[in-house]
C-alpha cells in the first residue's frame, strides 16, 4: 500500500491537470485553494476548513474519521534541483493525498473492525465511507450467508443489506436515512428509482465475472457497465465517468457480496488510487462479515445448548405451584453451569433441584447437563436427598478431578406438609411464610460436589400451606459489590417487602420472581442466575385415604370395600364401579408376589388417584394375553379405563398408580 501510494504520488506529479486550484507552472500555491465547487479549503495545519460534504462531512471528522480531501496551499515548497515550484507543489500534493488515504483507510478499518455482529460491521462500513470517501453506498450480501467451510448449493443470490447517502438538502439535520425496507433515494448519485433488493447472479454473466475477479473496478469500465444493471436492476442508473466503484466482498474462502461506492456529479471523480482504498475497505468488511457469521453461529449453538440443558417447562404436580427464571451472565457469556429442575415423584411428591457448575463455558454447560441427567435418574429411583448428592459427587469425580459444583436437593410431600433438604455447598434456601415473614432455612452447608470423601446430611422441615420456597444460585446474591451473606439478607428483605404489598395473601408467583430479579443492579451481573420458586399448597388430610393390607387371598375384597366407603364419603359414587374393578386388579397382582403388607392410598385432588405399593421391585409391563392364558389382562383393563397409569420403582419396592377423571 505504501509503495502504491508513492508510485501514485510520483505519477501525479507529472500528470497534466493534476495541480489543485489551477496554479500555473511559474505560480506559487496560494494560502487557500478552491475545492472545485466554489468553496475555499484552509491550508492543513492552519485551521479547520469547510468540508466538501458540508455539515455531514464535518460531523464525520468530528467523530474521529480522517478527512479525505485534496491538499491545501500555503508556504511555497522549495523546488527540487532541475525542477520548478509547480513540480514541487504537485509532488507535495501527491504526498498529502497519499497520507490522507493511509490515514483514512486506518480510521475506516478500525471502525469496521469494532463491529461484532453483521449489522454493526455493515453500518461501520457505511459510516466510515459516507461522506468522507463517497456520497452514497450500497452494500449487497449473499442470502443466505455461508458459514465457515459450508459449500452453498444453488444460485448465488445477493440481497441489499444497507444503503447510505449524503442528504440532498445541506440543511437536513439527519445525514443518513434508515435501513431497509425504507430505502433512501440515492439520486442524483443513483437515478431512475430505488435499487433492486434481490439480485440472482447469473452464472458466467458479467456480474459473476466481476465478483470472480475480486478487484474493484470503475463504473465506466466495460465489465462494470454490464455488471451494474444486473446488480442494481434495470431501473437505477449511476453517475457517468469515474464516479462509481464496484468492489466485490471476498471473505476467507469465497465472495460473499459487493459494495457500490458512488459520487455525485458535482464532486471530483474517483482516482485510480481510490481503487486501492476501495479494495482495503472491501477486504476488511468481508473478513468482518465472515467473523460476524461465525460469531452468530456460536451464539446460536450456545443458546440452543443452554435451552436444551434447562427444562422447557415445569411440571404442575398436585399440591405445589412452580415458577422459574434463568439469566445468563452477559451477552458475551451466554452459557453457564447454573441449572434448576422439578421432578415429580410417587405419592404426589416433587423433587426440587438447583445447582451451579463452576465457569461460564461450553464445558460448564456440558457438565451441568450430565449432572442434571444424573439427578433425574437418581430421583426416579426415589433415593433420599443425601443419597442423591452422594451419587452426584461420585459422578462428578468420574467426569474429572476439577469438576466442581454446588447443589441443593429438596423433596416436598404435599400430604405430610413436610420437606426434606440436603445441601452440597449451595446457598441456603429462603422460605416466605403466608403472613409475610421471610426466613433463611437452616440446612447443613455440606461440601461441593466433586470434592469426594464427604458425607451429606438431610434435614426435615415443616412446609406449611401458602408458604413459598425460593431456591437460587449464588449469581443472585453475590457480586463484586457485595458478599454472599449480604446478598442473602437483601433477598430476604426484598421478599418481606414484596409480601407486605399483598397483605395476608401470598404474592403471585410469577411477579414475585420478577421482583426478586429486580434486585440485581448494573454491577451485579457477574454470574448467571437460576431461580426456582415453589408455592406449597398441600393436600388436605380429608382428601387422603390410606390403609395397610396384609398380603392374603381376602385382601382384594377388603380393598374394594375400603375404596367404596371412601368414595361414598367424598360423594364420588359415580366412580365406584370403575375404582372397585381397577383396585381389585392391581391389589390382586400385588398380593400374589408381596411378602410384606401392601399399601393402598386414595387421593382426591383435581383427579382421583389410586396408589398400591408392595415390596417387589419388578415393575409390571403391559402385554397382550393369549386366549388360553388365565391371567395377564389386569393391566390391559387399567390401561383401557384409567386416564393415566404408571409404575415407579422405590428403594423399598414399587408403586403402581392410576388416575380417573372427576365426574362433571
């Protein structure tokens, strides 16, 4: 670039008509010279003069862009040996123009490089070139843009991504017009109507040849005269002469678009050295677009990974209502190791889990996903909370020596109105009582998952109806501005203040989560945040019927009689026949194999749920009985008549359950 500018300067010194301001061979350069449009430009270094583009050009200079204009006059240079003063002035003019070009390219490429996404990069090109380098610009990009090593198939389609221009009225306040679809009128730089928004590049056509050639070309060249109508459409026409430059945008592996730079007829045309400037702008823009496309793909992968690692929706088990929130640490750290989960368990219980893997990377998210899957599997085995944390600790050690995480695992029983909590180095939960009092639950702190060789303890606490349990990660309460215990106290005060607004009734769950997140200030987002809120509603004792039955032949009849009495007490006589039949089938199957007393429980909620438990771990499977078989039809009846049914393995055996819809 430097050599090209020096050669251009030497050539400009001997070109006729290259002298700015029309100074004759024997005349000295005046202190102020005309710019070709009747304005006077001040000598460089003696003060700020009016730019050719008026206020828009002045604004560009004020924004840090290098003015792209001709040289100024002043003290006459010393003529070289054997030359005239005019030759020295021409040489100085060429050197000044070369320096201006270098400074402009440096400032423009820095502005383009600041962008991180596609719109920022294209906008940077437009802001850097208009009005300093051109009066108007049109930027076309491939649609869709190829990503990385991807090899597009099908025709090449260019879409007009952005246009920009100097306003026609010099008194206009705004120097630029909005994005598509409201295209700016580029006339008189581009006349005949708006440019085409889409252009399908014809294989082997003139536009394809220009794009394949990579180098920018003037609009009056033979190649560009045929390529521009194909790109812009048949309606628009660009200025004649060397006032249009068509620059292909080539990324790392392929051409990804084109840029058209246009000057109006009342401005000096482009010079051959301006093709080098256009090439530099096009190259940096294309590489920036490649970077933005790759960044966009990484953001998409991160978002999808984080979305799939967290539950799409929370279950709504009977006796508890749930709400959740997740916030990434920042736009540049969209994935993290925080997670939450709610897992339905037998007996209308629900497991509430929140955890935090160290770090904000893809690795942290992947480890989080493995631990979450492990927790779901362990919950399905109905293990005690401390045993679940113990197995999670072993799993984390198998994943690596530096895989550390905190986790809190709680099991809520709506029938007993109790909750069992085990902790592995996680911040303690908060309980907001119905009357508005908020307290920090006293749970054993425990060691983080992955340390190994430690025991975890569980505590059983009251879970009164109307209370709200808040599980969260440390990103909510800890930051550079405050320590974790200060943040926990602020969270407790926020919950108390919010509860006062609703009086004796508990605050709505979803707005309560939003209110909690509002405590995060501008400097508090050092970590991602996971929040899980559970409103305990419980199941009233009057809606539960529970019996222990000995495993003997008469047990099925006894179970039918007990179920009939419970339904009569609940005024559900319409369900008596169906319940007696299904209870008889399930209890008969349990009595056949059980060695210890079996359990029978009926729950009246929005549905009627029946649960039969025994000490045999093998789960029943639905199968098609043959005509000669004496048994095997009990589960077939359950499957046909029940709204839902299932079987869950417990640490002490299994539970077979079914649900029937309430009569209308």
